C-alpha cells in the first residue's frame, strides 16, 4: 500500500482560489518486478467539494 498526499487547486470566477488537501491510499502489487496499482481508497471527495462550495 502507498499513501499519497495531494493538493488540488480550484478556481472559479465567483469564488476565491481554493486549495484542498486530501490523501489517497493506493493498493499496489509487484508482479515480475513491476509495481502496478490495482485499486485505491479515498475519502468522500464529493462531500469535500460541497464543503468548500466548489460544487
């Protein structure tokens, strides 16, 4: 598993620029020496966007 922290920047004409930090946990499997992501777990991104007035 790999945990990655991201920052998304949203810009709309009717709102100030908004930075939103979030984490995603990626499920990774190594096959023949190559790592491949086969799934991920993240929070409720839609709710986070609503909370910040993006959607």
